[in-house]
């Protein structure tokens, strides 16, 4: 991957991660009623009986924010794993940014 493509990918990843971090934090501060009302805007109509991978995810994430993992699994079986993956991504971003800051500080100190 060339330097420009790598920089573009990294920027896109950091921006997407910032948006996801905002959404994860919102779960803890925005009332559930407001979350559910907002998620209705993204609801996709399905044929009767069909569900999608994200069906119930808002309610499941709200349950996870309350610490109710068993209810989250009822709303969406993949919610806990997906939440864990999003949380792990935030840890990787934090490590990446700290490492980058350390490299810049070390590089500038040696100049």
C-alpha cells in the first residue's frame, strides 16, 4: 500500500472510530426512549418474519449499557460480540494515538 493510500485509510479509520466512540458514549447519557426514537429513522422494512443482522441492536446496546447482557443477547445474539469488537477497536485507536504521540515527541526531542 502506498503512503497516500495508507494515510487515507488511517484517516478514514480514525474518523469512523471517533463517530463510533461518540455513539458508544451516547448510550450511557441519552435516555433510552430518545435512542429508540432516533433508531426508528434507520429501520428497514422486512418481509414478514425476516430479520437482519442489526435487528434489535439498539435495544441490545442499551441493555449492555445498563449491564444487562442476558437481555442484550435476547434482543440480538451478536450484540455482545459486536459491542466487544467496537470497544476493542477503541482500545486499538487509543494505543495507536498514544504511540503516534510518543514517536512525535521522541522524534522532535532528538532533532
